[in-house]
């Protein structure tokens, strides 16, 4: 029996939460294993590194399991944090443990769940550059830090092997969940196609019936578009993702498990022909106006206010503000002062 739309959406939410929990649990197991391994090898001076990470993994698992979390934010934040940690590991240990570079590979694999191919490629290139820079940074820091760690041959072999197994496990975990996400996306496409087929079956021999079904299709499409638009507005209200300067319609589509065509049509058709960019800028301008009305410009610069709302360049902010409000930001501030 084919799942309905709500069941598919719930399945996606559950799968996302399951992925975060599984990843946190995997990292917990890895770090506990390292704690035991280093104790066995007599390298207890390094165990202080693993204990805070273990506590962080336990806290993350509890938080993810108990509360609703922003999936996109968690994955992106984890990727940035992992990049910093892996780079430091490579700088300190690459010479005796070259397998440490495998940690770089786990990051773009995990990001495939939320990012398009072009973004993954950019991340991969950046990580390759960091991996290449690690030995150079190590050489430069050697003048200030002693990197001559006394690891036995047995320790080096065991640590390299454990890193290989850990990285392979995380990569396989990510690939499994990526495959499951793709299955759900395929089911969603099949559901949409089946719904259209059931609702818009036309009788080629009856003009009147064709017209009737066409009207029904328009009504159904409008209802879907309005439902999607309501989800977009609710998402913007809760996540305030429009405050990210690089935020795009592709990012929104991924977060709502929709596609860019549906989103663009819903916004354009039911918002007086606005494009996605114009629609998003309306939220930014509304937030800026609210802060200006509260006279926050007395505490913060105007640049701080429009930057925090999602605008990168003053020229763009000035143009959009005047288009939507009818006056320049400076004139608006003056009118607020008069009141």
C-alpha cells in the first residue's frame, strides 16, 4: 500500500533524527574505544582529549533524542567543527600517522545528505587544500612546538588501524542513510505522480469532462501551492534562515523536502509575482524595520543591523529598502527620530 504525503514527511523527519542519533552514537563508541586503546598502550596523557568529546557525544545524543532540532544547522555546524578538529589532528600527527587524513573524507560524505553536488565539490577542494597545508603548518610550528612524540611501532600500527576502521564505519553509516533518504525521495516523487494521475484522469472523448477536470486540477494545484507557501512562511518565521547571506532557493527546497520549481511557483503566483529573492528580502527588510522602529541604531550601527538581517552589501540593502519601503534607510531613521 502506497504511503500518503504525511506518512512520507514523517518518515523523512524520523530518518533525519535517526541519522543524527546514529552519528552521535558512533562517535561516542569511537571515542570510548580510543580511550581504552590509549590506556592499553600507556598513552594516558592523551586521554584528556577524549573525555570532553565523550561527554559532548552523550549530551548531543540526549538532546537530539529529546528535543526537535534543526537538522540542516546541526549537520553544517558539525561539518565546520569537524574540519577544524581534523585539520589540527593532521597538523600534529600526520608524519607518524598518515591515515589521519582519512578523517577529511568523512566530512563531504556526510554533507551529501543536505548539500548539492556543487557545494560538496567546493567542500572537497577546500579540504584537499587543508590536507596539503597540514604538513607545511607542522613544519612552521616545529620551531615553537615539540612534535617528537614517543610512540612505539606497535602503538603506531594499532592507532593507524583504529583510525581506518573508525573512518570507514562513519563513511558506511553516512552512505546507508543517504541511500535511505534517496528511497524516500523516490517514494515522494511516485506519490506525487500517482496523485496527479488519479485526480487528473481525462476523458479524451468528452470536452465537458476535460474542462471540468482542468478546473479541478487548478483548484488542487492552488491548494497545494497555498499549503507550500504556508510552510515556507512558517519555516522562515521559526528558522530565520533568510538571515544567512548565501541562502538560496535550493537550500529552502532541501529543508522542506520540496523542489525549486514548486517553491518558485508558489511564491510567484500568490505574492503578486515576487521572485524568491524578492520574497526573502521582504523578510529581511521587515526585520530591519522592526529593529529601526525600536531605535536599535542607537546601540548598533546600521551596517550591523542590515548585515545580521542577511544583506552583505550596503548598495544592495539601500536599493532593496527603498524599493520596498519607498524611502532610503537614512530618511527612514530620521522619520523614526521625529516620532
